[in-house]
C-alpha cells in the first residue's frame, strides 16, 4: 500500500470518482486482488493477520498494548462485518471512517509515537550494517530480523503499554471504544498489504527509508554531519576569576515524546515479596513520562496524594489497570474513574470541584448560570437542571457535569462564562 494511500470502502473508477457497488464496500475485493485472504460470509469468522507482521501487530495489540480486552472483542466484531469504511495510514497516525449504529459515520484516529530523527539514525545505522537486511528491504520485503535490529537500538517497532492512543467522535468515553478497536484490527490488513506501513507508523515513509539505505550503502550522497555535542566548560575556566563570566551551556532538548522503558527478560520476584513486575514497568513508564515533562518545563511535581492518584488514573481510563489501581488505593473504581476524568479535563481545578463537598458562594455569582438553565435548582455552588449541572469552583471557573445513572461526571474543560457550557 503506497504511503498515505486511502483505502476506500467504495470501488473507485480510473478517473478517481467513487463508484458505489451493489455488494457494498469493495475493501475485501481489493484484498483478493492483492492475493490476501478474501472476506467471508456473514456466518463465518474472518481472521486478521495473514502475514508475520500483521500477526505481530495483533499480538502487540492484544498482549502488550494493554487495551481493554472486552473492547477489543467488540472491535473485532465491528471489523469483521465491514463497519470500517475508509482507512488512511500516515506517519504516526491512522485515520478512519467507521459506520456505527447512527446514520452519520464516526471519525476515528489511532496514534502511536513516531521515532525522532536521531532515533531513526540509530535504527538505520544498525540495519544498513547488515547487507542481507538492506537487500531484502530494497526488494520490498520486511524480514522479521528488522524488528530485532530496531530493538537493538533501544526502540520497538511494535507498540507497547500506553503507546496506542485512540480518539473517536462517538459519545462513548471508553478507551478504546469499539469503533477505535475495529480500526486497530483493520491496521493488520494494511500491514498485510504493505509491511512498510509498520515503518510508516513509526514516522518513516517507504521511499525516504529506501533512499536513505541506498545512500548509506552506496555512498553516492554526502551525509550532513551531525551537530557536535557541547564541549562543556573546563572546571579551571569556570572557577578562574580571570576568565570572567562563562556562559552555562544550554541543556539538551528532550525528545518529542517521553521514552518507554526497554522490555527486558527478568525473573519474577519471589511471590512472598509482594512485588509484581508489571507494577515495576508501570512505575518506570510513569517515571519516564514525569522526567520528560520536567525536562520540557511542563512538570507539576507539587501534587498531593489524591492529585497524583487522579493524574495516574487519567492515563488508565478505560483499561483494566484502573480497577487495580483503585483497589490498591483503597477507593472504588467509579470514584477513581471520576477523578481521572476530571483530571484529564481540568487538572487540579477539575479534581477539586469533583471531590469537594458543596460550598457556599455569593448568590450574585450564580446569576449567569441560573439564567442559562431555566427551572434550575440551586445548592451552594451547584446549579442543576435535569441531568446537567454547573458547578462554580473556588477558582471562579464554571465546570459542567453530566449525570449518568447516579454519578455526576465532569465532561468539559472549565470556562469563566457558564453560557459556553450549555
């Protein structure tokens, strides 16, 4: 599949005009033309991953990415019945159109982190040293050993825990929703058609990759030298009065995204220790992210226990790990889910207005909210009309809450004008 090729759910004429077909989406006919497994009838169960790289993607999706297995199961059903109408793979991102139960299809985006330029240089340096690897890639093949080569550079082509980020225009707050999960499975078909789509997801297009490999092997082009690392300041110069004021070198810029701890094979700790390897990996991943935020100047390290718990829960929404975190923290999963959602929308202020009891405010400050919610009831800082509630936080910002069953959940970022929330 060429880079950024749009995989239509309708057959296209040679002039590019979409042409509806009587049999519905032409997705599976295009697969048959490519020599891949054809679609099966409604009563059969179509499998995914006809090639090693397609199967490797599915294995990473189901075992390493730690997505909700229940949601993945529903996503498989959606994918099997042809609900994914259109799918586009581009660097670090997959965009798709998925037909749900409503008339208007949903827009779905699935992202994984693209490697930086320096990371790709490290990968290509290892790959280009293997003549067999280069020959296979130049012939349009992706040997399994390339995955090991990338891992030797301290990276991984296949997504790990927390790397698959999904977004869908549907009203389902679960991560992933069934529409996003369906797209994740259909990526396996894109990889079956073109294994270079896996490298494209990590940020490097096929033509760019092959040209770089030809250059490295053939030496036909001059490679621009890397910028040398700062030499630093000799200690004798820094502390010498004669040297005057010596400028401190600027610290190196962090990567575009936090790093992921390298997976290593280790023995499980003794059962009596109470230590779980998965917990260590989760803590290391969180520490790497916090370190990256600190290096980027965007870290908020002065958090209370509850705030840090809500911050971690925001990254686990829709996953089984949230319930495990709630159990360890000694609170209910419903409460922790509400805290995590509030933190995702509004950080400290969102958590405060979610967790705090109603507090008295100046009645005049509620006038605007009462005006936009006719027939509303007022209790302290809360203005409620049916299943919609506006809360005035201690930061003088308005927060919108929606009721689902008996729970009130923060659903939008705050604003100083309650009119913006209705």
